[in-house]
C-alpha cells in the first residue's frame, strides 16, 4: 500500500517547487530517525520539519467519532464563547512564522475548523509569501465561499474530510456536509481553471470507521469526478479503557501531567471492523489507477490490517519521532508535541520564542522520557495518528 512519501513524485509532475519543499520535510524526518536522538544541548529547531497550527477549537460540525466534538469529545461540554476568546491574534502567528521560516518546515493548519479562525486568509497568504509549504485540513464546508481567494493566493494543499456518500457522510459528519463539500470541490476546480492555476493541490481525507469502511471503494471510484490530486484513507485513531488508564498513571508519574484527551478516542467507531474485508477493499483500491495516488495511513502489510482493529494492544508502529522534528501550537499559544493530546504543555509562544520552548527543559524531559520507554513510545501511543504517520514500522507490519 502506498506511503505518504508517494505524494512527492506526484507533486513533482504538477509543480516541482512544491515537491522539493515537501521532500525537504521527509529528509529531515529521516535524519531524526537515523541519527541518535539527542536530548540536551542540541538545537532541535534544525530538524523542525512540520509545525501544526491548531487555529481554533471551534467547529461548525459535530462528527460522531471526533476526539474534540464527537460523542466522547473532550470539548463537548466546554463554554464556546470562552474558547473563542482564547485564539491568537494574527501578529503572534506572523512572529512564529518569521522565526521558523529559515528552517523551511511544512505548516499544517487545522482545528476545530480552521476556516472559523477569523484571520485564516491573511495568515495563509503570509505563509505562502514566505515561500513555505502550507497544508490546510478542513471539513470543506467553507470552501465554496473562499474558493476564489484560495486559488488566487496559491494555497499549497487543501485536505478535505469526506467520509462517504451523502447518507453515510452526513450520518458521521452532520446533515448538509456532503453537499457543501462537493460544491466546494466544484468551486475550487472552477477557479483553478478560470485563474489557470494548479493551486491548491486538492486531497480528500477519509477517516475509516465501522460506518463507512464497506463503501470505501465506491467512494474512491466517485472521487475521479472531483478532480483530486490525492486521496488518503486514515485508519483512525482509537484506544480503549485499559490503555487510557495506563497512560494516565504513566503521565502522572513521569511527567506530572493529568491527561484528558486520550479517552475521547475511545469512541467505539472502530469496533467490529472486519479486517479481512477491509483488506480486500483497500487492495482493490490500491490496484486500480484513479489518476491520483491513494494512500493508506498507516500503510500496513495487507494481511496485518485485521491486527490494527482486532488487537489494539499490538503496536504496528513504534519509536515516535514527533518530539524531534515536529510540534503543535494550540489556539491559545500553548506548544505541545502531540497534536491530538494537548495535555503536556512545553511552553506558550506569548511568553517565549518557539526556539526557547522547543529546546527547553520541559521539551527535553519529554524527549528523554519517551526515549527511555520500551519501543520508544508511551503506553497511550498505540494507534496515535501522528505515530501512524511518522513512527517506525514494526517488522512484518
Ligand atoms: C479533527 S479534524 C480538524 C480539521 C477539520 N475540522 C476536519 O474535519 O477536517 C482533522 C482530521 O481528523 C479526522 N478525525 C476525526 N475523528 C478522528 C478519529 N477518531 N481518528 C482519526 N481521525 C479523526 C477528521 O476527519 C479530519 O480529517
Ligand atoms: S469537522 Fe473536524 S473538528 Fe469538527 S467535529 Fe468534525 S472532525 Fe471534529
């Protein structure tokens, strides 16, 4: 099955400058894997290759499996108006971008729904004007409204979440989401043609659950019409009570941190997925030529897919490299390594530079602690999306 790096040759055929920017990121990630992991007295910013900006916690949808706003979501009962007040001003992001631009990382914007961040348009323009690669992960419901400016400002990549056809997608993501996403694709493609531009590279992310997995091949087939550049199948982040309990104890003991976020991924939406059937469906998808790459995250040896769902406690990736080359800046300025689990705070960009935070004591304590763990990951890291993307593949998987 195709790995995420297979996007690079695709981009090369569309726009070689973009592909070089992305390749640079993969090379840095490779370096952090092959060279010894240094904890102290090393400038880790040198290896920074991917920076997540979680622009806002707010979202206009309530996707059932979402760790933030879903049925078990950690934000479910929060005071929305209070969360809205916490967002960073554009100036703070500009300062961080100025600081990290020399390291040429890929910038990944997400949320909540990133289009609910009021300054997203000038922010992306600022990033693009700095010559950085920017990828935006959106639920796609605001694409139509902003299509003209997205193409005009040459956003590098947009990944739109689409989980099925109308009925399935809207059961998972909310009524009307499917039609708004399709209208968004049409608007972007129309603008690309009108403005004679290849930007943005357009992708779908399909989060696999027990509600949609039997329909993935039909969805892949239909995606030909959307004039896509890439389609990613995300096998999903999930966990169970035992792993959450083990992580809770571990994080308290070793890093004096209370954890809230992991339990939100114990959704049940990965239960009873027939791994053999999913394997046949994915195999079918990967054997066909859709004119754009189909990528599965994590890329597993096909016969092992059942393990992913049936045996959650068996790792399929280990040795997380995220703390050595990536970081996430939360909407309130807090900096974390783990984008989906913002429990352990490294520092806040309103008080310190990113370099001070990234090379700081709390960051190094985290690195040292995870490095000392068996397999180079914490008990809660099993099936973490970031580790699925960037962890080391365990032999056989
Ligand atoms: C949290 S959303 C934020 C961006 C935007 N609101 C969206 O939906 O695309 C980022 C991605 O995580 C995916 N996602 C949601 N729940 C998930 C889960 N339990 N496991 C893995 N990915 C999930 C979404 O489908 C989306 O592609
Ligand atoms: S649109 Fe994204 S952030 Fe909003 S509920 Fe759905 S997955 Fe979560």
